[in-house]
C-alpha cells in the first residue's frame, strides 16, 4: 500500500454512435478553426473564448448523450451499458466499494432506475454533482474525463484507501480520449468557462495556458486531427 500512488486514473473505451460522431466532429472542426486563428494572430477574443468553450462542451456531450445536440437528454445507451459492464467487472474482483459520479440529478435518477435490478450495481453509491463521496470508496466511475484530475483520494479524510481508482468511460477516438491522454498536463491549469469553475473569462497567461491545453487535447484526438 505504501508504494501505491494516492490516485490511479484509468479508462474504459466505448464506441460512438454515428450521430454522436457527426455532432462531435462538427464541434471539433469549430475548435480547430478557432485555435488555428489564435495561433496565426496570437490573440483570442472573449467571443472566441466563449465559442471554444461551447465547442468543447459540445464535443463532450456528444460522447455520452442520447441526443448529442441536447445536454439535458439522457445518457446514451452505450454509456449506460458500459457503466453496467464496468460494475460487473469490479464486482468480480472481490466487490470493492464503488461510487458513480453523475453530472446531474437526472443522470443519477436514470442510472438508479436502469441499474436497480443489476447485480453488479448492488451497494454502489450514485452521486449527483456536489454530493460528498462516502468514506472507504475504492473505485470512482464517471462518464467522460474532467478538465482537472484529482491529486488526492476523494471522501472523508483518513477513510480513502491508498491507490483509489478513478475509472472514466471514454468515447473511443473522441475528445474524451484526448483529454485522458493529456490528463497529467492539466493538474495545475486554471478552470475555465468550459468546465464550470470560472467566475469570468480567462485572460493573460491563464488564457494562454488553457488554449495550449485544449490544443494538446485536440491533437491527441484522432477524429480532431484527421
């Protein structure tokens, strides 16, 4: 246990449906054009920053929403099935204590209904955004990849096990993959309008860091680099 890192990040791939792929790649095209304009001019206006944030959010929702154009639509069937399969696999390893982070109460309610009779989901905590993680959780699952990864285990202090696993459902060849592959590079980056932590637009060095990080994630995304 002393040799384990505090947190272990891992991924589980799932395919994108054709409609999701088309919506994702349209938004990726917008982001590539805006980043190319920034590179050419060295300038990113507030409006372009907003458009980049919207494009990033559009790519992310296309990866896991039933209706890629509607962020309030339910989780896509492939995402629900991948989550159920991951819980089954975890249960087969000795039933570690697991929790699922949900983006909204609607997602939590959807999963609670879909997984109610699923053996692998027995005892799994389903948490909406902002709800505290119970103590002693070994594995945390969530759909998509966050902008900023965790440095330390989540949950009550002193109750999180060493090497707490964070397992992300990653849309194959989508922005999820690019975000996961560049996760370590975003440990200290500022939050932005795209990930809900900013109180205003980024400026100066913080904006440049965010733009470079987004560019790196897109470069690591096969569909965005094609």
